[in-house]
C-alpha cells in the first residue's frame, strides 16, 4: 500500500493533514489495527485529589472559550497532566521532538516517562478521527525508537481536552487496538485518571 512517498519527509502533523485512515497508515508501516472495546486496567489506590480536580474544572468551564488549542491545553489537558505527575512522579516532556525515519518523525505533544511510557496527543481542530491517525504514527515511532523502554505494550491517548480516546500497541505482535469507547472530562475524570495512573505507577497497584 503506497500512501506515503518514500522520498518525502513527513512529520506527525503532516500525516494528520493528509487525512489518511488510521488502519491504512498502520498497515503501511507493517502493523495491523483493529477497533475494539478496550478494557484498560485501572489504578486501585487512593486518588486523594480527584474530587478537587473535578470541582476546579467544573468551576471554570462556564467561563472559558474552548474553541482554541491554547485554552484546551491550559484549562483541561494541562490540569490532567499535572495531576498525573502528582500521583506518579513521572517525568513529562512537552512538545518533545523525535526522529526515527524520514516518515516517522515530529513532535510529541505530551510524553510521560517513568519505567514505562505514556503518550498523549492533542487532536488538532478537535478532530479525533484523523487525530487517531496522527497518534498511530507517533506510537509506531515510539515503538521503533531505540530510547523507548522495553515494555510489551505502549498506550497512547488522543484528546480534544473534553474527550479522550485510547490506542494500545502490542509490540511483539505489531498490532494496535483502537478503543471504541471514549472518556469525557469532567464527567469521567476518575476512571480516566485511574487508567493513566495505572500505566505509569511504579508500585504495581
């Protein structure tokens, strides 16, 4: 399947603009993508500030215009990111550059690093469909990057700030599961945080 020009340099953002279906892009790079309900494990410990986080988001939402990228990052994604650091002490890289090949390179919006890694990509123009294609490109790049920890799966999330969707890459099988469900902020903030914390938590809870 020839959907990219092998002589052209592509970034993750450029791949988004091409409007390629996520499964076709995965196939191009030698992976198989399926859409399926994802029953992602959740952290079972205490999240001592989850209700405070929910209240802070609910308080400001009536007064904020979320139509632009900066406001979504500041009001929604940033708050989730900082709470995730509070619970896991993971390192966070924002706008993190990565180059694997000419066709797998670009900037990772949010990369959380502990003994495992979690990738979060912000959906451009709140477009989750082709945002998923961009996430697939980025998570494949992470799989092939020589600095990625030796973990059997890689979890990535695509978000508009208010909606979150997940994709799970199984590294040995070279398969990607795109979750059919989504999580809303602030309504589903607790299960969302429990999924994110579980990925990075070092205690095994």
